[in-house]
C-alpha cells in the first residue's frame, strides 16, 4: 500500500496578520473608504457613518493616525481634518473589491441606521476629590476654573443654583481641600472625578456647568459619559489654546510658581476683570480686589495653568448630544469671543448668549449669570 502523502503544513501569513491588526477592527475599513472622497472633519465623518458611536469613531481615528494611514491636520480656527496618507490610499483597491463582494451576497435585514444613544462602558474611579453638595432637585455638577475652587468660582451663585438643583462640585487637586498632585493633571481624570462625585451623591443623570478650564472638563465629561449628562452650560471657556492663551497662561504659571502672590493678583485683576468693571473701581476698591485675589489663589494654580495649554477638546464637540448653552463673556481678555463662537458653532444645536463682563461674571454680574444658567436648565428640564 502506498504511503499517504503528508499534508502541506499550514502557516499563517505574517503580512496578513500585520494588516488585519489594523483592518480587523470594526469600522476601520469604512472610515478609510469614506475618506477616499476627500479630507473630512470629525463631525462630517460622524454624520456620514451613522451607525458608529462617537467614542468608537474617535478610537478608530486615533488608531489609523498611529498606523500612518490617516493624517490629523489642524486648520485654525476650525476642527482638525482627517486625510488619507499614501499608505491609506494604497488600501482603496482592496476595499473596493470587498465592497463589490458584499454587493453580491445576501444580507440579513438591517436595523434602523439611526444612532442609538451611546452608553458609556467606562468604569468610574473612586470619587476622591473634595466636593461641595447643596440643595435638592435635578442634578447639576459644577466644574470650576483654574486657580480657583467650587466656592471661588460659583460662590456668589451657589445658593441660587441649589434652590432648584442638587448641586455637586469637585475641587481639582490643589484647590479647596483636595491635596495637590505630584504629577501633571489629566483632563480625563478631572472629568471622571466630577462624574464619579455626582454618581456617589446618588445622581444617575445631571447637567454640567463648566467655567473657564471647567468648560473643557464639562465637555470631556459629556463625551466620556454621554448617558449621564443631560445638559451643558459653558461659560467664559475654550475648546483649545489659541495664541492669546498661549501668551497669557505661561505668564500666569510663572507668577504662581514664583510665590509672589501680590504680583500674580495684579496680573489676574488686570486680565480677568472686564473694562467696565475695572475702570469703575476707585483706587481703594481696586486695591481691595487685588488683596482678595492674592489671598484666594489656589495652591495648585501652577498645575492648573500647566494643564490649560494642553487642553484640546475640538474632536469631542461634534459628538456632544446634550443641549448646550455657551455663555460668551464679551469683555474677556483670557478667553476670546472667537473661541466662544467656535464652541457654539461646532457643538450640534448649541445656543450662544452674551454677558457684558470680563472673565469674572460671578464678580461683575452674578445674578445675570445665574439667571442665564437656571433659565436654560429649566427649559431643558435639568
């Protein structure tokens, strides 16, 4: 009897393994094929690929950029644009063949192409930041500004907010009773801690109000935990560092690190107060304001001022689903009205209102500021 021939040994192709480490991810090929037409912004891709969640789209784009198949180019002042590289375009013939193959095979019935409300799969950290809890009613989480605290940012309007809401605010490291951080701050950590604190206080869903640096914190909280955030209010804030912030923030940080609180307070008073409020102050009142500012500088200000220039939430904006109010402080020397309008133009269906103050509406027009917030939240049942 003749011996049976031995079967040819099977070997998985290393090149295919390497290719499918990238292309094997769901939606990756669709993103590449969609970009074949032209470069596109994040929001355009999200609208074009209706069934993809905002989180998955952001993750896949990061992977494609890391693999060298897509570039991520900034075109100021708008959002970043994604473009296929030469390597990415080299895959298009193979993707066309896959598309042709798919056209000629039976498909199961499709569900509606409308995007389902994304549910966050993120595990919240333990809520470790010091927090303020007041009032009762629908939830409202507060994200304060750099160099301040919940009380420092929202103090003049806290009671008014708490009259109709359960207010929960966290103090960032180096603010209030939260110890300073020995490592650089992370926007994701601040956002997750804010959400974790609200949940720890029994709030399953809640609105978020973010002021100045708290604006990107609020936006990132809504992007990472969309099922929890019912509305956003963004005041005197920014989606990314522009040239004005690029100049102002390092000066602020160096003054904070110097320990010269009087000089830092003079700088902040000059920059933060609007022209109307600043020029209306007699000398004695101006000196009192400088003294108050010097006494209230948070110990963690250097870390806050170091984080602010690194913040960039432009890719988060098109995917925000919560009703959003952008409050533009029209005499602001820190965050320009141009940045405020960019937020309102990029977040879907956002409203823009103006308040004639500098960077400190809680000092210059606290009641008007509170009314803008509470009216919007009442309108959206938050």
